[in-house]
């Protein structure tokens, strides 16, 4: 069974259009393929932003203790100095 696609009309600034057209022609991609790739990247970025916000909220609810900070600093010093664990 063929995949269903929805046609969408979008407006973009002329300079962006020209830049996309130049590169997509060099790469041999269709406009649809370029837009799909761009939208997938955008969706992935949005998911990453959501994860960062979730992490930040968790950190605000339970920040690291002074002991955890010191342990992390000590580990970083060891790592950067090249010492074996």
C-alpha cells in the first residue's frame, strides 16, 4: 500500500528559497525531500529541547548536594589530568 502524503503550501523569504534551491539541485534532492528532512530535524530538536527542560525542572526540584558537586569536581580533575581510575 502506498504511503499517504499531504500537500502543503508554505511561504519562505526569497533569499532562503534561492539558497535551498542552489543546494538541493547540487545534491539532487527534490523540494519535498529537503522539506521533509528539515522538518524531521526540527522535530528532533524540539524533542531535545523538551528533554533539556525536563532535566532542568528536575534539577530545580532536587539540586545537587555540596557533596555531589565536590565528587564531580574531583572526578573531572582526575579525568582531565589523565589519571587512571
